[in-house]
C-alpha cells in the first residue's frame, strides 16, 4: 500500500482546507462550522514521484463529553495508528493552546514521525515571530504554511516524504476491488462497513446523515483485497437544504464513479422506496457491477415465504436491474455478511468478462434463426456481426444495415441471449448499434 499521511489537530485550524490544497481537488467538505469533518477522509496525492494517501481527520478535542466529538477523537486516533507520517496542524492566529499541548503529548507517545505545521501564515517573505512559540510543543522545527494560498506546502511535503519507507515496500493497488456502499440515509451502510472491518471505523448513530463524506477503508482477508467506500446517504433533493448535505450527494455519485462494485443497501423493514430506485439507477447508469443487499433482515417478522415475496417485490420495483443478485443480511448480527465477499468477487469477474468475436457471432446466428430480425415498411433489418469492445461493463457493438430498423425490443432479446449463454450476472451490458458506413470509434 502507499504510505499514509494523516493530518490531525484541533477543530477549525484548517485541516480540510490543507487536505484539499494538497490533493488538488475539493474532496473534503470545507465550511466554517467546527466539526464538519466527522470521519476520516482519504485522498490520493503525489510529491517528487512518490505517491501517497492523505487522510483528513475530525478535530481532536482532548477533553469532551460530546458524543460526536468523542467519536471524532477516536477516528483521529485510528488514522494516527495507520499513518506512516503525521502532520500536526496548528493555527498562528490562536497561538499554542492547552489542547495543542495535549495533542502534542498524545503524538509523542504514539512513536510515529510527526511534522509540525503552523497554518494561516498568509504573508510571504515575512517571518511572524509568533511562530517561535510552537517550539514549546517539543516536536521540532515548525513549518509555516498557508492552506488558503498554498505557501509552504512544498516544504511540508518534503518533510513528509523524508519519513516514507523505501518504495519497494509499497504494494500495487490494482489488486484491490473497490466496493461502494450506497443507499438512502440510515439504511446501515456504516454499520455494515464496521461489521466487515471489525472496528468502529464509521460514526454509527440513529441520526440520519451522520456520515457526510465518502470514506475509503482498506481490507484484506482470505477471499481477496478490497477498498470499501462508505458514502453519505443520498436523500431526496427537496431535503438537501444545507450546503454540506449537497456536497455529500455529489460525493456519493463520485464514489460510484470510482468503484468496481456497488452494494445497494435496502432497508428490509421498508422495502424498495422511490429513493432506493434513484440510488440504484445511478449505479446502473454508471455501468457498475451491482449487488442488492437487503439489510436489517433480523428485524423482520418472517414465515417461509417472506424472502420469496421480498425478492419478487425487489425484482418488480428495480425491473431494470434483474441481473443483480439479491442477498439478505443483518449488519447488526453479522448474518450472511461473509457471503458478500464471494458475491463481490463473482460480479467483479463477470463485469470483466471478455468474449471472443467468434463465440458472439455463433450466439447471434442462433438468435436470428430462432427469432427473425424485425421489418419495417418492407425493409428487413440485416445484422452482419457483433464484437466486444470493452469491459466493466461488457460493451458490445452490433453492425447492421440500418439503425432505425433495430427495434429496442430486439436489442433486449439479443442482450438476453448473451446473458443466457455467458451468464454476466451482476453486471449491466452496453449494446451499441452501428450501421454500414458509420466510422469506428
């Protein structure tokens, strides 16, 4: 894995702004409200040819009775435990506070390399004498930075890279399957992530919308290597009132874009809601391999037909996703959670399936023999051949005499013939129609 650099410090010293500046995009939510970053947020960055993972953490309040703040402190501690280097960010405007001293003592005890950065040093070419006060923290030379303007970030990254392990110890990330957990708020995405990882990775609360960002967690077991992306629940647009909530929906959409497999979580007590169909539709339109995960199955009163009825309801309400396998689990008790790994591997492999042109055209010839291509005003559709041009999702191009004659129902029929022969369970199929004379893409 790439080395991990964790940014820690008190709330509102500018950690998220520095994080965004270093990764070059607005991934972490930045607002003037303290405590906006509740969980750990991961981003990829590179400096002097070394790639690394940057982690933004919630502000550390050493002494607090507030439940969310306690969780934020625990999340920061987990980030520190996993990091190769820790950036301790402080604020020149407030100076060294008692909380800074406590955080510094905590970092000295952890035994990891710590780089001390003093933020909000916005003037260039002038050394603010107040910076010398930060030597009192006992963490070596403070580095002056401005998260807003980017001053001093090069010196900061130089100091971080100096502590990285040799490059040959890093592991290729291509071996990992990226899995996004998506669904409406409070459906159990964070609980499922925590159950899989075996640690309190996400803040789990009965308050919908506790997870505001898409957060990556690396996990490895005997079944394979995975990166789980837990996303903020997607709400109806009418309910997206705060700016923060709007960013979260965008973030969940971005998580779908960069994953290999989507776990679409549905609440067993509620069944498929209108919001579930929209969430599932995003994954389907993005061409991602999908598994429909019915969570909270332990809370449903059941007889021997309940599961079959629920499966039929899901197939009816998500009729455009008949290819997606359905699994019934309980993140709370762990029931059937282990089955997910086999399914994730299976649908990921299916989405990456390559089929030879020869085999495809055998299926095409057989399909045309059984059901003749349609005609319109005396003109019959002629299909010349079919070939595969892409994977994830499997993308097929069919060449014919006239696009207009290629009715949607016949496209659906061909898609079903391909699925009946080659499986392709868990993945959408992309079918492009080209007529004679069309230029190849």
